[in-house]
């Protein structure tokens, strides 16, 4: 499994509207690509000056599916986000390969 994490720092003045858009529009569009099994959005603890930070963690079944997302779907979805919230956010994206899982007994 491969994790794709998008960390977004968003201006507080548009935080509520951005979060609603992410929940109702953007994340469902990403999930509709068929490249991910699930997504978790989390608020990062500890406020930054002038903004709040969130993590959107997507679980892809294979690296091929993540590559398909990056090649086929990501440019348009990221452009939509940038056009909507340009100048009001900063994003950092990370691909992570799960090497082992540990679960509570």
C-alpha cells in the first residue's frame, strides 16, 4: 500500500469555507478517480501564524494507482484548488510506501 499525504496550510479567514469545499467537492472528486481506497482529513495540532494546517491522507492500493493519479487526474484537480484558493494556501505533498503495519492486540 502507498500513502499520499497532502499537507495544506490555509488562511484562517477562509478556513471554514475551504474545509466545507474539501469535504463536499474536492475529496469526493479525488476518490471518484478510483485510485484510492480511502481518505482521512485531519487538523494538524498547533496553529501556524495566520493559518491552520490540515493533512489529507489518501491510501492507494498500489504505486501504479498512485502514479495513475499523478499522471491523469492530479493536474486538473490541483489547478481547480489553486484557482479557487490561490494566494490563500500553501501545500506540501508526500508519497509514502508502507513497509510494515502494527496493530493493537
